């Protein structure tokens, strides 16, 4: 089981600066942990200032994808790593809020949400699992499109959207759409390479 916890804020005596951070934003101390299903063998996998959370295993269990916030909490990017915490790899660098990663069942790419196009305009994107290509935008509506989750067979995509509300700024609803895996791979293949 992989999960996020802010327990590191409670395992030692905090400095005055850390106490102020904890009072302002307890999530600042969140790190990624892994454990067996019975709760044994708990290990911390990340150790970077700022929030690390929202982890998911790749379908084959070979890697974990999660979101990492900048230390000031204003931006987040997607990262992946091996289950032992090694080989941490940044997958996005939009200089915005990129979050809610979820791997496609094929293990070939990851769905996520980002407000790259405007503070309140979240769209769904896909990115290759190595972060070698620029992410590809999937949705094109005003407001919020996010929290994408594919069906187990990868042929449908469930997500939350405010597209049917007043100007895209109201309550979200769950949508279900068909998903074309072959076309997604074509678009990712044609995407520009990402500078590292």
C-alpha cells in the first residue's frame, strides 16, 4: 500500500519555523510512504520540503506516480519513482498546478489535471511515463475538468467536470466518456520532446 502522511511533523521536536508551518499548513509535512497490507514494513519514500501526496502504483507495480508541490505550495508537478523510493523522475513542468495523476491500465501513459491555461481552468492531460514528451491536452472546456480515472480495460474515462454549470464555475458532475487508447498513443508519439 502506498499513501501520504504528515507524520514527520510529529516524530521530533519542531523548530519555531516548523511549528509555524505546521499551524499554517499541516499538509506541508506530507511525504509518501509504503507498507505491506497488514501495516508492517512501513518505509518513507520521499524527503523533500513541501507536500508530496496522491500516490498511485503503475499497473504492473514497477513505479509509483504522485504529485509534489513546490515548497511555497503554489505549484505542483507529477513525479514517479520505484517502490523503494529510488529513481525519482519529474514528469511535468508546467509552472502551474498539475495533480490527480492516474496511470492508464496499459502502463504507457498517465492521466492528470492541470490549470496550465488559467487559474480556474483545469483541463485533463496525458503524459508518457518517462516524461520525455510534452503532455497532450485531452479536454477543452472552460472551468474544471479533472480527477480522471480510466476503466480497468482502458476503454473509458471517468472524470469530474463543471462544464454543465453556469460558465463552468459551478458544481462538478461525474462524466463517463469512451477512450481511444490507440489515438492517445499517436498523439503522445507526435508531441514535441520535452527539454530536461
